[in-house]
């Protein structure tokens, strides 16, 4: 065994230096156990004295090696009673120090091993044993080792209850609440959060009360059961503590509520403030969490490049620190951006990787979101049957997770598929179910579902009802400052105007919608849907004029290259050509659009065939 590998070697009498580990191990095994124990004890003394001279940082760096030498000296040979007690004390002290040093450097797997060993030592005091069990259990939650986490945290809870320590119990029950939330044991999570808050209150630990309250409030918002006055209580508690972490927790909850209520710009400002504070803590986990939320905000604000940067930075931290349960979420967010920008095959690969990891880690909470977003990709690719299966899988996952918001989003998206397949009555029932599930709290998904329902009602000739839902959708999206959703509602209004014979108003509304989508940076199939309405209105107003021809060309130009002809993009291209040719009194043939393609483009993206049917476009799930 190499001695003092973290410190400069002294001389041959104080360190063995081998060029090959096999040679080193062979030489080590030649010694009898008692001699090995003596060597370990000597190595311990040398390394400790040199590290003590070098300072606290050197002791932190050497702590695990010192613990290993003390352990080996104890287990491989006989020691005098006083020497054995001294080595036991050293083993305990340096294991604890090494565990804390590993945590400070975000080496979580190493810290988990060290805390587990510390808890097993007979000499470890009861309070420290309980805390080591809690720390090991919390690390198991982060590593998605949920069965180990439950066992360790149950042992920690028993220890803290025996000790009657309110603060320790508060931290332990908080860790258990997070675990139960991941395991979808809602009642157990509710009870654990309630007890954690009560114990923190009994201990007079205001910062801990705020930490527990904010975690519970965000979790309840995620499952569609927000606490009344949750932000007000967080702000009150934050005033009573100087903790920077507590202030960040309060800001995170405040921004989450603003985002849920559609106040996108307000949420953006709050998360930026939280990010600045998180960067002051020097804690990359804090920064990664805020970056993930800020990325979702930027995405909804129509700033995909900035959102992508935030998600990538957050993902890099989670991967480097071994926080598994946040990796699929960030991968899914990056896939959503690729999907929004028309890079559908890239998005599909990213969603599949995220799904595989979620299934591997047992992260049932993320499955509904990922299935739904993967289905949206297949819907854009024109693979409606595959998308339908995935939306149904999303609904099943959401039900299993008791995630009301995800269930509502998935139901609405499935309604869009059914509408596209001509099953209007089924689509109508699904949209109504979605709106009943989403309620008033999930405003952005509600806006999208209202717009989708309006499209179904238009197809059924129920124009007044469609107009009412469209106006509600536009009001929500406009107040939230989400251009893509507002443009969808504007597109519905344009379609309504056309159905009512007002082609001039329809063309104006459609042009506004396209401009709004452009300003939001959306390379979306939504653009094609609105532009088809615009083309219809212009052809009705002017016939095959220059302005109508320009819209037709734009539909082609905006279609992402490399998409199969079954995709919604190329269905729109074919529909545009069919409308143009019909206006000129001709059958659908290879017209202007085809003549503008290169031979390679014509081969890869042929436009032969009918115009196809397209239902309302899907909504994507955002991440926290």
C-alpha cells in the first residue's frame, strides 16, 4: 500500500515506492498480519504528523487515508488496550472528517461510503451515528437508491426519537418526505413534511422551518395541490433569519408561484435574483437548481438559446456530482428545445435517453412528462399511431404518480391526436377532462387546452363556444407573456373569422400570429397551421396573387429540412400547394413549390399526395 500518496515522500525508511501495484501488493502480502498492522500504525503516525504541520486543508485531504490506516492497524493485528482505544478514536474522527470533506467537494459516492462506515462504528456517539445515517440516507435518495435510503432513514429516525432531539428529527423527517415524494407515497410524504415542520418549530430553527416549508410548498404545487398563502408564510419566515440559503428557498417558491400563475416576466426577475444569491453561496447544487428553473422560464418566454445554455449548465453540475434524479429532467428540457426548433430526430434521441434513465433510476415522477413530449415528436413527424400509444403511456404514468397537472396535459395532447385522426367526439371528451384536471392553478397548460378544445368545436360547427374558449386562451397567454400560446389563440381567431366569411379580418389576425411566433423564436409546426389559415384567407380575398404566393413559399421555407413527407410540416406544404392549385382551377401536381426544390430535396422531401389531416398541436411539459 502506498503511504502518504497525497504528500511529498520523505525517504525510503518512511515510504514504500513501487512502480507497479501488483509488485506493491505482493510485497505487502509477504508481511505477517501483525507486521502489517505495525506498518499501518507507523504510516498513520507519519502522515498525521506531516499533515498537522501543513494545516487544516492537508488534514482534510489526508483524512480518508488516515482513517484507512487506523482501520487496518485495528483489524490486522493485536494492539495494547490504550493503543487500540487511540486508534479507534482516530478511525472515528478521520472517517467523520473525510465524509464532510467529500461532501464539501461533491464526491457524493465517496461520502455515502464514509457516512455508512461511520454509522457502523461502535465508538461513534449516538447523535453522530443518527446524523451519519440521515446523511447516508439523503445521499441514497440523490443516487436513486431508494430502498437503501428508506432503510437508512428509518434507522436514523429511530435513533433521533430515542434521543428526543427535535432538530435531528426535523432534518430526518424532511429527508424522508423527499424520499416518499419520489416514491409517490403522497400520504407518507404529507405526514413527514408536517412532522418535519413541527419539529423544526419546536427546536426554534427558523431557517430549517423555512427550508421544510418551501420544499413542501413546491412539491405540492408540482402535484397540483398548492398550499394557501404558501409564499406569504415563506416571506414571513425569511424575515426572521439571516440565512442566505433560506432567502434562496423563499425566492424559489415565490418564482415558482409566479410562473404557475402565468407571470413569466415576474418569475424571470425573481429567479435571476435567486441565481445571484446562489452564486454567492459557492454551492453548485444551489446554482444548478435555480438554473434549471430559470431555463424553463426562458423557454416559455421564447428565448430558446438562453434556455438551452441554462439547462446545459445545470445538467453538467448534476452529472458531475452524481445527482441522478435531475439528469433525465434536464435532458428532457434540452430535448424540448430541439423539438421546438424543428430538430425532431435529435429531440427523439434525447427523450429516449431520458426515459431509459428514468426507468433505470425508478423515477416514476418524470415518466409522464417524457412520454408526453416524446409523443409530441412523433406527432410532428406524422406518426400519429405511435404518438397515441405514448400519450396513453403518459396518462397511465401520470395517474400512477398522482400528478394531476401531467395527467391534464397528457389528456389534452391525446385529444389533439384524436382530433387529427377524425375522432372528434373522443377529442372533445379528452379536452373537457383535461380542463377539469388542470383547474385554475396551471394557467399555461390550461391556455393550450382551451385553444385545442376551440379547434375541436370549430370542426363541429360550434363557433360561438369555440370563440369563447379562444378568447379565454388568448387572455391567459397574453397576461402571461407567452407568445407561442397567444399566437395559437390568434390563429384560432383567424380561423373563426374565415369560417364566418370575414376573409379580410382572418388574414390580418393570421399575419399577427405569424409575426408573434417569429418574435418568439419558434420554429414550430404552429407557424404552418396559422399560415395555412392566412393562405386560405388571401386566396379567398385576392385569388392566386403575389401576396398569397409569398405565403405559400414561406410555408416551404420554414419547414425544417430532412423531415419525412409524413411530417406535419410537409403535410402543410402539400396542403398549401393543393390550395394554390385549386385556386388556379388545377389538380394537385408538382407546381411552383416542387420547381424550387433541388433534385436531392425533391427525392428526400417529395410533396406528392393529399393534404392530410392535422389536429391541434401538442403542448410540451416544462421542468422545474
